C-alpha cells in the first residue's frame, strides 16, 4: 500500500496481479491534488505502450512501491 507522499514523489509503482507476479506501472504525468479535498489525489500511470490508468486515494491498497516488492 502506498501513501499520498509516495504517490506524489514516486516514479514506478507495482500492481500485484497474482501471488507470484507484479506489473510495473510508471508515472505518466503530474499528480493532481485539490485544495478543497486535501486527502484526494490522482496519479496518471502507464504500463507498456498502450495501457493507461490512474492511482486514486481509493486504489492505494492495490499498489506498492518498486523497492517494497515482495517478489
């Protein structure tokens, strides 16, 4: 699980797909934050050439940092 600070500063995130594999997702832009919702954020991410996504405050439990990878 990542924190808001890790999401703002991190470049590479891992998504645990199964018990033995993790996918590498990398930052694809600037983290968006809001003044009216201080706990909310959105990190644009990219996997490979054609897969795009985002990490929001509701999705942090599915991602971890590259150096914290259990594999």
